[in-house]
C-alpha cells in the first residue's frame, strides 16, 4: 500500500465516488438511495466550496487501485481536523490496516503543517452512524486519540426565536461588528472562553485558542455583518455574538459575556438582538454547538427553545 496526499481539485472524482459507494455496501451506512452519480455530485460540490483541504489516499502499490481515503481540514488555526470522521475503506481491503495507515498519515500531515493538535469530530447524527462509531473508534484509540470533549448540536426555528421578548439593560449600547476589527475583539473572546465552562475550549493551549478564535471570527462571506454584534458599557466591549449563513441555515456563535456582567440577561439579549437583525425565513433553522458541560450556555440556549438533536464526540491527538 502507498499513501499520497492530494489537494481536493487533484482527486480522481469518479474513482473516489466508486470507492465511497462500494465501501458503504456492507457497512452500517448502506443506503439504497445513494448512487455513484449522487456521491460524485456531492464530491464535486465539496471541491467547489473548498470545504476540505486535503485528501489522504491509500492505493494498492501494484494496481494503483484505491484502497481508502481520509479528508482533512487544515485551516483551523493550529488545530487540524479529520472531517468527516470516518475513514473510507475499500470493502475487500484489510479495514483496520488501511484505516490505521490513513490515520497515522494524518498525524504526519498535521506535523508537517506545523499544527499542534489533530481532532476528530464524531457527529452522531443517526443510529447507522452510532453503529459506525463502534467500528471506527478503536482505530483512533489505537493511534493514540483520546476523547477530550462532548458537544450537543442544538437547533430551533427563526420564527420561534424572533417571537421571544427581551430587553437590553439601560446604559448598554449595541454595535454591529462591521465597524470593529477582529484584533479589537480578540481579548474579550479569549477572556470569555477562558473564564467559561466549555470543556473543548478549555482543553486548548493559549495559541490554539487564539487560532480557533480567529477562525470563529473570520469575516468570510458566511459572516452576517448586520446581525453579528457587540454590547458596550461605557465604551468598552462587554459581550458579543456572531451569526453566520451556513447553506440554508443560520449558525450562532461564538457568544460571550465578560464574567462580571453574567447572569443579568445579557446573553439572552445578545442572541435575541442578533436574531432581530437577521433577514430570515420563518422556518429557517438556527443552530449551534455547545459543550455538554457548559451549563450556563446550555441553559441559555434551552430557555430560548433550542433543542438538543445529537451529540458530537471530540477526540484529539497531540504531536
Ligand atoms: C453563556 C453566556 C454567554 C451566558 O451569558 P449570561 O449573560 O450570563 O446569560 P443570561 O444572564 O442571559 O442567562 C440566560 C439564561 O440562562 C440561565 N443561566 C445563565 N447562567 C446560568 C448558570 N450558571 N446556571 C444555570 N442557569 C444559568 C439564566 O438563568 C437565564 O435563564 P432565564 O432567561 O430563564 O432567566 C456566558 O456564561 C459566557 O460568556 N460564557 C463563556 C463563553 C461561552 O461559554 N459561550 C458559549 C459557547 S457555546
């Protein structure tokens, strides 16, 4: 077996669509409705949208036939991410040998890209995927990955959020983030999370958090300028919330309030004031992820009607 790293636009889309299709035939992810052509279209969209940054490809040394693949995201500050989390393996290949070879190669890629951590985000969205987890998890454990955090994916509908009442305390000013640079926001983002209960974030070093905060605040075309806001007291930023367009839904966060201002309804007011500034459809989904141990944030979202849909397990390996 040989392993190569390809940029997404370099991959043989037909061969990879066939590999993905074949790998699912006898796996818990088998789905009669998925065709090779459907998978090919999904791969082409992924390439066009620049969602993944590199693919690790395992090939048979003699025939050149594809044995497996693993996708990597490498633009998340210092943290590399394998996404989606399942290595895709040819049904006739030695599943564990190919998977572990791909995973070991992903560790090397992280090191050559000067990353300080590699994460796997296992999104447990269905029973089939839960069944896949029991096959895949031992491969990651064998390669030294450790479960570091659990998150909930929560969502609600725009119309439900926009109906809720809130008030902004007297003396607190609201400003759109469009006039504020990320450099001016960095201190408060770092301080709010360092003093919070988000286990995933608390597992990061200072520079990993800084890189992640930069990725969260990135002003690309998903960032909604009007609805991403700060609260100020006496001219100083004391809270913030970001809203993004993600496909046909709205992603909330990061959100944060300085410790001395917490528990006064500012988190609720930030999220609902941001919502008021959105131009959304009534049934549009508004979603976020939150650490299962982050009780203040979980309570804030639950009381606003967000519902827990599924868990995300975060495994990490550090060089
Ligand atoms: C999460 C956070 C933004 C909440 O801000 P806040 O201004 O304290 O929240 P609010 O005062 O508006 O509280 C909102 C609701 O959550 C509840 N809540 C807040 N903190 C709570 C706690 N520690 N325990 C239980 N309930 C809590 C409040 O009672 C309130 O409910 P109500 O509207 O029914 O009265 C703040 O704790 C924070 O900045 N944390 C660190 C950063 C972070 O973790 N961000 C979220 C990442 S996903």
